[in-house]
């Protein structure tokens, strides 16, 4: 048994797990006990790091009272371009209302890339069965860009009467249901024209 803790603390290493385990060896001299204690050490370290991270992020936040005070002050000074009242974030960020709306649209678009949600319709229908395969990333990107694109005749033809909220409801059901109950999209894309492309919802 060593006489003091200082004699068993190793020099600093990026691999803290190895350092701690090696420190326990001369003190405990029991491999099973050290392995047991290391699980507790890892848990305590994670808890400590999460607490530090939480405290740091909370320190960036401002209260609702302080936030509205800043908005009022900026309005009185007629610096309306700095007022981000439409951004529901409780910290000071260089983030205006337009950027916030774009970020929300982007998050909704990302959900369409779930595996199995958008499928490509195959042209062979000789046996009256709609054949389809999983769409590639490019195929899905083209489809999503059309769904969220600017209003146009081609977009109306492609959506065939489906509204954006209808399609987003299909995405939610796809994420919530079991695999055999999931709805999905089958899309036919024409290389020549969007007027010859369309989107269907199955089943």
C-alpha cells in the first residue's frame, strides 16, 4: 500500500479513464473492484459535465422581462432591424425573423428524407401493379424542393390538389406508425417536364 495519494496520481493524459484506473491499482489491488468503481466514475463524470454544460447554456439566456425591455428600447431608438421578437429563443443571437422561418422550413424538409418515405415510381405497369423503389437522395431533394418551392403551374400539377399541411401530416404518420401501417409517397419525375411529374400517397 502506498503512503500518499500524490505518489500514484499519473501525469496528465487525454485518456482520463486510463489515468483513473491506473491510480486505483496500487490503492485497491483488485481488478473486479476497480472495474466496478470505474462505472461509477464514468457516471459521475458525465453528470458533472452535463451540469457544467447546463449552467453555461442557462447563463446565455435572458429573462422574458429583460428581452421585452431590450425590444422596447430598440423600438424607441428606431432600430427596428435589430428587433427579433418573432424568434422564440431566450438568448441573444444574430438571428432575425426571416432566418427563423427559413430554419423551421428546413427542419420540416429534412423529415422527408426518412428511409422509405419517398419512393420512385417505375414505368413498367404491364401487370397493373405500381412498382416502386426507394428514392435516391437526389431524387428526394428534387421532390422536396418542388413541394416547398415557389407557387407555379408545374407545382400545382405535381401536387395534384394536395396541400402542404396534408403532406406534412403524412410525414408525421410515417414517423408514428408501425412499418406495415406507414403511409408513403410514390413520385413520378419526368426528365423533360415537371408537368409530366406527379406525387401520390399510398396506401
